C-alpha cells in the first residue's frame, strides 16, 4: 500500500526552490511570485505555506518554464553508482526532499521500484504519491534524528533541497546513518551555498573521519538553460567499514 505519513511536528523547509524569478520573464506573474517567495523564506510556516500553494503548479513551473534537469541527472548518477541494473528494482532508495516526486519519477523510469520520499509538505508529497513511483512518503525534520532504522536504505538521492533558504549540511550525518555501509548518496548543492551551508567542510570531515568517501564532486547545470554551472553534483558513499 502507498502511504504518506508524518513522523514529527517539527519541520524544516525541504522542497525545491528555483532561480531568481527576475531572470525568468517567460514565467507568468503567479509563477514569478512563487519563486520570489521561495527565495524569501524565513520560517517553517513560510515554507509550509509556499509549498501548499505551489504543489499543483510546481512541475509546470520547474519543467516547462525553467527546464529543471537535476532530478534526471541525479537519478542517472545513482544508476551509474549501482552498476548491476538487475538489482535496481529491489534497491531501497530514500529521496530526501522529494517535493512533487520529480526524482522518484526519474528513478522509476530507470527501473527503481522501492523509493521512499521525505519532505516537509504534505501537499507536495500527495502529488508525489499520485505518480505511483513511491512506496511511502515521510514528513519529518531533516535536521533532527530521523525515525528510520540504521542502515535501512541501499541508496539515497536529493536534488533541490540543499539550496538558498533551505537545509544545511547538518543533515548529512543522519542521512548516512540510514544508509547501508557502502551505499551511495547522489545529490546536488547550489554552488552559491556550497560553503555557506557547510557542505564543503562537512564532506571534508566525513572523509577525514572515514565515515564516507566521495566518488565524485563536480560542477554542473541544475537547469538546462543555465548559462553556466550553478550546482555541485555529488556522489558520496557511506564508508563500507562504517
């Protein structure tokens, strides 16, 4: 059965904001207003209200209007990190900050069949669940202890969550805790937030302590029409010895 369940009432913003609305005049006024709100988030209530209002038109704005390609690229990164494609259908994957399920849909298109979503917005997760690509969705605080067992997942993905006004690198320890030893985590970080939100320092620490190792960290375009790379595309594994 597909379910959407809530684990904790303390939440942080975890869905996907987009580029500066002023640089995208092709969007209609409503879409530009929602983008402006995404960059002006100040509180948990702001975030919940934004994604409640955006849930039904989010995909149109991101895909049709902004040519958002990160979900497809992150899914492909994960597939390349798990080379035995026959096992993809059985691999349990956690989609962190799943939003409306764009990454889940991309994973499903590649043959992944056991995907759980994690997000702040029940309205966004309702759209995700309607895709039929998720086993369940979890509403929880990404910066608190996740209500998930140790080593519960074979892999994780995240795109659009580590960005302006959203989640910082304090979440990484918990994400790696719920991954099995050797499991890959494919994710993006907005380039302008790479240091400010602590990702460079956190990944250096995780590698120095032996908790994780980076297979690849490279710049790329979050949007197909980005004039230059605007994101860091990362593939990092929980240490096999962890």
